[in-house]
C-alpha cells in the first residue's frame, strides 16, 4: 500500500535534507539514505519513481547518487 504523496518540497527543505544525508552518511550507502528520506520518511516520491530514477542514474556516466540528485 502506498502512502499519499506530500506537497513538493521547498528549496530550503531540499537543502537541509541533502545536507543531513551528506553529513551523516560518509563512506557509502547514499542511495539507501535517499530512499529512506525521500520515499519512506517524507513521501516526496513513490518507491517505483525513486527506483526508476536510480536505474536511469546508473545508465549515465558519473556517480550514481549525484546523477540521481540532479
């Protein structure tokens, strides 16, 4: 069962979430932290949307989580 999506986040909310993820997840596992924050905790995305974005990010050159964040 999926939760209803929350309204689009503000720029400040996105800044603080990415700052928190960057400061607390040194050493890897960033996509897991992003899934937890954006899908499970804040309901800004559905899980299938997140996983589709992650799959697309893996197809591009560069760091996966950076591509996903962009």
